[in-house]
C-alpha cells in the first residue's frame, strides 16, 4: 500500500513531468495509476527505501551513513513533517530528512536528537538514487524542501553540516557558511551552513527537471 500524505502546503502537491502522447481510453482511465512525479512527506514505511539509497550513496564515498536504519525510523516516526521524498511512478528517487534543534550551532547531540516545537531544522541527509544522479534532482528536491519549510509556522532557519566540496552546492541554494563544525565523524570534518527561512514562500517555479 502506498501512503499518501495530504498537506495544506502547495509545495507538496503532486505535479506531473510527463506529457501524454496519446489519448487514454475510458477503460484505461478507470485503472489506478501512480503519479508520474510526486513530492510528499516520508513515513516509517519508507524507511528501508531511504536507508538503501543512503547506504549506497555514502558508504562507497566515506564509509559512513549519516543515519542508521534505526535513526531513520526514529526521525520518520517523530517528525515526518520535516522530511520530504520525491517519488517517480511510486519509486523513491531522492529525499531529505530533518529534525528539530534548539541551539545556535549544531553539536554531536544533534545527530540523533529531535527537539520538537523549535524554530530551527537540522537537515541530516539529502540523497539521490544512483540511477538519478547528475540530473539536477538534488537541487530540485532541496528547493522544494526549503519552500515546504517556509510554509510551516514558527520555523526560522535550517542548519546542516557538509564536507568542503559540497559547500558550493549549498551556497548556490542560499545557505551561508557559519564556519567549521564541532561535529566529527571518524576522521571527517565539516562546515556548518545556515539557511534563513524568513518571509513568504516563493512562487512555485517551473522546475522542468
């Protein structure tokens, strides 16, 4: 069963990327079909798909996953509204998972903790399925996620940590550097970056993928 999240946010409504090339018969219209492209919040039922994409993306590069399967399940249970998945014909192709945080800077504790009812979102991970990379999907899902956060009352900013080579990617999306992070994973060091969510959501763009 596919769980569809219904939200008041205009940025989570399904939109279609494929233009029909033929007339659909009434019989075909009666058959259930999946949206060509859909953005929605993730649920615990999506956890295994999320972890498989995350593991393939990160273990081959750094040997570490940002989130374990248990942590994925924990965040998707506690704060599903701070996640976003991009599905194409029912298959997860990209996702972001966040949680609430209540301090000015991220600390090691923020890696596994969700603090509810706070103005700050900690973005833990953004990942794209290996068959969908180099297509601009990472930028699109991040843009959609930030607009989704803008529609949530009380949120003021988003924080994340990333390696140096990813700083230009997040800077292009509107994040600003806050300096070296206090968080370390194995021998890896990170930059902390911040995005201000003040103001109204931008008009929806025609992303075109």
